[in-house]
C-alpha cells in the first residue's frame, strides 16, 4: 500500500508570491491534516479536511487555505508569502481522523526568499 | 502555558541501553490522548505509541513503552535496547477532546543520538 505522498518536496519562492502544495493520502483514507513545522514555533496544526469539508482549523491567518477533492487528495495554498512562511509543511492522513491512526508524508520544504 | 513540555534539549545513549525521554502536559480535559512520534532527518513523522487518558495500563509497542503518570501529568517515552537507527527527533503530542476543534498539539521535540 502506498504511503502519503507530498509534492513538490522542495520549493523556493519569493515574498509576495503564492504557492500550492499537494498531498495524496493513503488509499481509503478520508481525513487529511496539514501541519507547519519551523525551528522557532515547532509543529503547528493548520487544518484538517474530511470528505471535502474543513473540519478543524488552527490559528493561522487567512492567507493559509486548503481544499480537499472527491478522491481525498488535498491542496494547501499560501498567498502573499512572507519570509516567516519558510517551513516544512507536513500532511497526514487517516481513515476517519483518529490521530493514533494518522500517517504522515515526507513533507514539502518551502523556502521564501 | 504550554500544553506540551519537552525540556531535554538533547539526549545521548549508548547502543543497546535504555533511554527515557520526558514529556509533561497540561490540560483540564478528562478525556485526552497522548502520542509519541519519531522524526528522522528525512523529515517524515513516524507514529510510535499512543496512551489514552482512561487507559489503566501503560502502553507498549515493541521496544517502546510509555510511562504514564496521570497525577503528575507526565507521559515519558522509554526506548529499550537502543539502536543506531533510533537517532532522530522525538515529539510528544496531545489530543484534547474539544469537540469540533479536536487537534494535535506537539511539544518542541527532543533530539536523541545513539552512540555505537
């Protein structure tokens, strides 16, 4: 069974640009969660999607948005990039959102110049 | 106040020895879950072990066990018979049952280095 995949793995953008990250969950998983990891703030929850609906949301500005498609693939978008958005973005999938069944992808490392 | 506290900046252990990674948490919920994840240099988070707040026995998964002391609000991870491949960052996390806003909160992590 294929694991969680994230594309691209590495990305370099400049301030003010926007970026879209993609996450393909494990087959059969309907819940996808996104996290931001930085050296200063650690791992922070962004949002969770379940069956194409945002179910939970962390404390991030509206520049961070996401969506989920009918095949459970999810995208995360960050508009008007800031230097502080440089981070490792991790997505995780699970069947129903139970976190002890949550499997993480390898992450997308975003660098904002 | 921090929800999850991991104060050890870095830990070293000799191969084949046991090591304990500390984690304390803060919550007013009666029902919650505690997790440990391993993050190697590749970046992927690997689930290790889970402890529910109502579980009476400490969780164990192979070489991993969780020393759960509810009154002290601690959930330390014990790794027995350390291996070189155990060198990684280790994160403690908590899920509070806050209904629609249930989510995982992570600690800052601990770096473990296993010496041959």
